[in-house]
């Protein structure tokens, strides 16, 4: 019986090792749903193909209908490397064993991009104040709940700071991808929508006639450039192959072709990074929670005090971490 059990265990171990050996030669690369999967595939596939050739690994592009799909896929190891916005990357780090290892560099060399509120060029809305005053008459296009620029940043700077709940402030409010929101503005299906400078630039390149109908009425403070995240338990050998490829892309003998590929995904290249780039995003999330609690009239004074003290403690820790990272 003992001999049989040992044999079964050895067979099981061999099967696991064999499966692991296969997995280590294959990576699923998650791509968040900022626009349609067909557009994303067209823009990202050349880079994915180059990664496969240079690393010797089988690289599969992985798409989902929303940001949460990529986060959950990484959680269950169906995705090992992914491109995220900062908010989604924070979720992946906290819930999906993720770790930031690189970030995009903007085509103009800047260290970040901006969240936007956009309207049709014929709209009477000229400013954030106009939008806030006329909310009950407006149809609003919000972003994916895990989007940094489409949801988190406007949630704080536009709504929390003005003590407004977008779900009740507008005539209607719906969530969608960046591209869907732009098309809804162009077609006057919504009166105002969230977006960002990177996506708007892509939209101008792809649909110049439609983009001419879009006007910006608000721009946020700077948001750190999008990160690349891998699972922490990816083997050191695979991490090195992926990191070396990413950081060198656009700098070698084939640099001109590679830079043209990267421009389609609105980047000029990649720089090394780590989880510290998410600290400002964590601050935003806590500020948003703090404002919500402060405005909650149904919460008891004792509960409110306790929750605010906990948030202030976390904010103080973040401030210390940010100071140490500079």
C-alpha cells in the first residue's frame, strides 16, 4: 500500500512538473478593454509577435469584455502578464498576485496623461461648472469601474470634491469603454463622457472626422503612465526574458519599425517601474472613501470617527512611502 501510494505521488508530481514545464514556455498577455477587441488586437499583435520571436516563448494575447476580466484572469493564472491602467493595476496587485515591473513612456516623453470630460462640439456645455449645474438634464457616459482615467480620477476630482454622486446627479448615467464613450458623444447618445488624452489621440488618428466633433471641457491633474504587471510567481527566467524584451523594445537595429508599432498603442517605449507608482492612485482611492464617509448622514458619529481615523492612518503611511520613494 505504501509503495503504491508513493508511486501515485511520484506520478502526480511528474504530471505537475510536466504541466509546469509547459506553462513556463507560454504566457498569456492580458490587454484591458479600452476599445473593441478587434482594434486592440490590430494595435497590439505586432508587439506580441515580436515578443514571441525575441523571447522564444509562446505569447498569446488575452482579451476580456471589461477590466475586471483581465484582473480575474490574472488572479486565476489564466493571464501572467498584462497591460493595465493604474487603478486596474492596483486591483491586480492587491487581489491577483500582481507586481508592476514596467511603465509606458508617452510619445512626447511625458511621465503621464490626463483624464478628460468631453462633449460634442455643438454642446452648450463649456466647463465643468456648466456640467455640474445642469446635471439633471444630461446623459452621462462614465468609464469602466476599474479604469483610472475613466472612473477613479473623475470620481474624486469631479464628483467627490463637489459632493456629488454621479448615479443620481444626472438624468442617466452609464459605464462603457473609452472608445464607446467617444462614439456616444459623437452620435449625441450622451451629453458628456469621461475619456483620457491617450485614447483621444488614438481616436483622432483612427477617426479624424469623428474626432473633430469632440470638445474637451475638463482636464485632470497628471496621471502616471500605464504600468505593465506580471504575476509575482512567474519564474525568474521568464521575468528576465519579458523584462529584457520590454525595456529594449524600440532601441535596437529595428528601432524605427518598433517605434511605429508602439505609436499605435500610444507609447514611445517602456521604462522599469514597480508598485510604488501606484501610491498616488491609492491616495486618490482613500481620499474618495474619506469624502464619501464624511458626507454619509446615516452613519453614526462613532463609526464615522473610527473609519476616518483608519483612513487617515493609511494616508499617513502612504505619505511616508511617497516621501521615501522620491
